[in-house]
């Protein structure tokens, strides 16, 4: 992999040390959170080119456009769909289904969060569900904290289940050539169990707070969920496109299509349906709105990271790290997989899991020959996915969705504090990793 | 042309220790959309308004950024509103004071006041530039009436 010979680095410095320096500095500044992470990643990626580690062509070849396309496509689909009011509808509908009983709401809200997070990205899911949950808690005069806590935990558990559920999975699937169905068959089976095990302590700890009077419950029962749907036509169009996209994901490996193609095509189709026959002015406004809802900051963060990671890959650092890790685990697949699981979990709880996974992907790839080839190392990808996604539950900064919920809660006057969250969430996260450990061991390694 | 001609000094003022229920009654008796709150030295502290009152009556989940975007699905909300009114009635004004609305000074140009009224919606307090003393209010209706009268005489 390392093409050190062709490099013309700045002042003729050793490319390995130079690239490592840039990479470590980039990582450190991202962790410090002193500068917006997208700026840091773009500067880090840029430095790799300016210092001669990468040419611009090489840098661009390091960007995983499949990951970016899949994210953008799904973001556009959600941006259009949410205008229909369907997410409010579902939240109110389930609250009424359980007769507005607080414990029932905990259960159903957890289920809905997990399912939505599996099919959409976690940040979007919690952005849509948290405000409605706050409203319901306010009307029931119950503490919103346990519910927001459950939304955070379940969004990360649900996101673990599918290829499109969480950015680490998108990156892993894209880089390792694992399909939507591969994720469904290998990760989805274990997530319901993890979800249930996470819910029990949440219920136990806060069960005394989960009581609402009949009058307060009657207020929620008076909600008319059908009124929450603001645009039936758009809802139907969105459901049609969404089911086609999910079908497309399930068939993508058979049809030899990349997930990004499916998602982007779905986004374009939904925009077409929404705008067909409208006047050009309105079309322009709607398309502008849908595309501006794409989280460009996150995407540019990805772009910068991909380049920076490609830089250390080209300079030979990834190979050296892979070699080191293999020496530690003595080339044993079981030890390697379980180390990756626990290591990713703790790392993802402390730092953003996106840069961590971006670094781990080439590292795992370069360990493949020593461990018996691409097929043999598949358990390592599942270990990385489980560790990185579930690890996000460990702290309030472990995943973007956690911070989004905390931000909304803070605005609503019910703040979620770092230490208070950590005290319950970190042990829960370790528990979920222990379950994943047993699952990985029994299914792939025993 | 400044705002000095359209300053209204007849608005009742509120004290920071007044209760929300009393302030609301005063607001309604005088049929204003906003009343100024002043301290014991007559210095301007902030505004209490119908707009602020509505924000107290609404669930917090709709007021926050990115919150619930409409409430069409909530039926029969009168009891909810009454409950909220009673719940907040006993709180002091200084707990809910709005301090970030614009203020004008006696020498503020008239056009600037029109712009602020357009942006703010509510009546705007006039405050002494030097010592922050409350001097009066600019009422949207009165300013509009002033311009209307001018247009009749000059038009």
C-alpha cells in the first residue's frame, strides 16, 4: 500500500512522521472541541496535500463518495417527508395506543425510536421525536428525563441494526462491501435483545416517576393525531418512495447497485413527485429547502477525515498500526475481534465514532491477509460496528444524537447533565457490549 | 423628524415585584399590548406583553428551536390554557420580564421607530439615553394615526 517512494514531501521530511504528525494534531484538535470539527478535518485533509503526502487526485480517491451519497440521499428524503407531519403523528398515535400510561409510553417511544433510527439516521430521528416527547411529558406532568434518556439509548441501539442506521455502519458497509442484507442478518438479530436489556434498568430506576393522573392522561388522549398530518398527498408520496428505497437497499447487491445510488435516486424521485406540475418558483423554493436541510457540516467533516486517513494510509502508518495490533493479539481472530469490540466501544464513548471508524476501516483491511483474507475477517467488521455504534451510548458526547437531545432538553428547561448521564449510561453501554461480546463469540468465533 | 411628538406618557407602569395576574389585569384594563416595567428609581427594566403571556400559556415544547411545529392536533385546550394562567398568575413579573426587545430614545428618528414597530409587533418603550429612565411608550396605532393625519393635511 505504502507508496512512499513517489512522495515529494515538504522539506523532504519523512512522510510517515509528517503524516502521523498531521493526523495526531487533527485528532487532538477534534477531541478538544475548540474549533468546529468540520474546519479541523478539512484543514487536516488539506495539510496532507500541501505537505506532499497526497496529490489532489490521491486525496479525492480517498473520499468514500458512496458513504456521502447515501447520507445525502437519506437526508433529502427525510427533509421532504417530515413536512408531512408523519413523525408527530406516530408519536401521538403510540402514546394514545397505550392509553397515555407513562410506562407504556416509555416502551413504545423506545420501540419507535429504535425502529426509526434503524431506518433513518439517528440525529434526524431524535430531532423529530424529542419535541413531541417533551410535549407529551409536559401534558402528563411527568419528568421528561427518563424518556429523553431512553430516546438517546434506543437511537444508538436501533442505529446499530442496519446499514443505514448509523454513519459508522454506512462507512463500514461501503468500505468492506457488506450489503444492506448482510447488516440485517448479522446485526439486526441481536439489537432487540440489547434494547430490552437497556430498558429494564431505565424502567426500574425511574418507575416511581412514571405515574400520571387520569385527568392529565385524558389531556393526551384528547390529542387528535390525524390533525398532525399536514399534507396527506406528500405523506403518500414519501411512503411510496421510502418503501421503494428500502426494497432497493435489500436488492442492491443483487442488482449490482451501490446504496448511494439507491438513496440518491430515491431522493430525486421524491423531489420529482413533490414538485411535478408546480410552478417553477415554488419548485425552486422546495428544492432549495430540501437540499439546505442536508447536514453539510457533517459531510465536510467526513470529506476532511477521509483525506486525512488516506494520508496516513499512503504514508504507511495504518500498516504499521495493523502490524502492531496483530502482534498484540498474536494473530488470533477471536482475540482481535473482541479487542476491536471493547476498544471501539470505549473509544466511541469518549471521542466521536466517525473519525475512529474512519481510521479503523483501513486498519482492519490491512490485517486481512494475516487473518485469512477478506471473508475470514467479516466478524471484525461486526465487532467494529457493534462497538462503535453501541459505544456512543457511554457518554453524552459519544454520539451526535445524544448532543441533539441534550440541546433540545436544555432549551426546554430540562437539561441533561454530563455526569448524571454518564453514571447510568456508561454501565448500560458496558452491559450492551457484554451482550455483543457473547453474541459475536457464539455466532462467529466459537 | 424624531419620535418626540408621538411619545405616550399615559401608560401605567409595572413594578418588578408585581404579580403576573395583576399585570395581566392592568394590561387588559388599559387595552394595551405591552406595558413597561420600571424599578423604584423609574429606570426601565423590561416589557410585559400579551406576546410574553402567550409564551407562558403555550407548552414549552413548541417554543424551543426545532420544537413541535404546530398544535392542530390538540383539541379542547381551554382547560389547559386556564390551568397555565392559574399556574403562572402568582409568579413575579421580574421572573418573566422580556429585556431583549428594542427600546427607543427621544431623539430616535421616526423612520427607525417605524422599522422597530414593524419588526417588534408590540408597542416600544422610550428610554432616556443617559440614565435609562423610562419616559413613555411609542404605540403603533398612535404613530400610524400621526402619519395618517399628516397625509390628510398634505395630501
